[in-house]
C-alpha cells in the first residue's frame, strides 16, 4: 500500500467520523422536539413555590 492510499483512507475515516459526530449532535438537539404541552413541575399544585411574595409570610 503506498502513501497515497493511506492518506485517502485516513481522509475518508475522518470524514465518516465527522459526519457521525454531527449527526449525533443534531439528533440529541432534536430529541426534545415534539413534546406535548408546556413544561410543568412535578407534584401537586399546592407544592409549587413560584408566584409567592417575598419574604414568604410563613417565615
């Protein structure tokens, strides 16, 4: 095998790895698309801590 084939092979491997990394990045970014509704915190509504006055009256 001469050096021309070795360079050509390394270039092809680098191109394939770059494509795989790019596709995995795009796939991970698009993984959250299509979720139904807006995000909601877990638990009952009485446990939500936002929209309270500051400082909290119970302290």
